[in-house]
C-alpha cells in the first residue's frame, strides 16, 4: 500500500514536532509545509526529506491525501475559508475548535489533537503523547486512528465538548503551573539562587500527584490552615504575587475543607 502524501498547514510548535514524527514513523510522506512566513515554513520543510515550503495559501498543493491544519485556534476559520476543497482527509490539531469547521473542505474530516505542551527546539518523544481524535464518520475516524497509530502509542476518541474540557484542564495543569514556576524562579533569582534548587521538590510533588492524587498530595500552610505563616508570606509580597498567593491559598483551604469533610 502506498504511503499517503501529507501537507502540513502551519509551522509552529505542534507542527514542528508531529511532521517529523509522521515521516520518521513511515506512515506518511510530508510533501509540503505552509506558513504565513516563508522563514518558518522553510525551517520545518528543511528537516523533512521531500517537503517544500510555501507562504501563500494559493500555492498549497491540491491533490495530497491528508492535510493537517496546525495553527492557532483563532486563525483556523479564516484560514479554512481561503483553502481549496478537495477529496482528501482534512484534520486540525486544536483541542478547543470543533471538527465541523473543516466540513466545507471535504466529506472526510476530523480532529488530530495531541495533548502536550510543545516548544520549538525542545526534543520530545511524540510516541508517548496521548492523541485524541474525532472523525466525520465512523469510517473516517478509523482512518484517522490507523494514520496516527504508528506515531502515537495511545489514541482515544474525544468529541468537541470533551476536548474543550481537556484543554481547560491542561491550561490549569500546565500553563498556569508553569507561570507559577516562573514566579518562583524570579523570587529565587533575586536571592542569587538557581531555579534548579526546586527540582527535587517539584519532582516529588509530581510523583505524589500520580502515585495517589493531587488532593492527597497537597501540603503547605494553606492546607494546614496556618494563618500565621500565610500572613508572614503575604507581608513579603506585593502586586500580582501577593494577589495570587491570597487567592490560591483561599482556594486550597476551601477545596480541602469542602472535600475533606465529604
């Protein structure tokens, strides 16, 4: 059976990881990469043996087997309106956009959503990333699953509502937590300490969260209700850091008081 030709529409964080993984797995041959900036499309296409780069939607190849749209969520509808419909499998990688946005392009469309944080230049084992899919029909979803299987070890069905909720959960569990790490890193930097001094603490917090649960692994002055310590911490802070400390501490206390008595 011939390997499908794949066009990657977008050259950002997600596309820059999944495009090479598709080629390396042998499940598809990426023949073209589109980006609004030729520099970005060329940077990705140059890592793929048979891909060419384009920066105009009018130059996107017509006649490929699979098209994967991997751009920001807000950009998908307007981008789709500029693309030429063709009898191919059309996918997008968004967690918060419904699959029907692709319905004007083909009868065969769906979602190819890898739940992970991706950053350019940061190596990642894509195989370990959970992939959530949805298809315009049962047959199409099976085609998506077969296409993804050589790349992703764990593939699950998720409709639009489930994906949106997962995306929100991911923002809380990853994006917000990472910002709090940035706040902690800034505090340590002011004292001449590297962020790395928190590594054993963060690794153990993560280990406990999965060994039991985030709720059971919660420690600190807020879960103990230690107002004396919290007030001392608040006296050391100002601005957003002070606001965050107070809000999150109150949420931890309320959460544990409510669930702890259930």
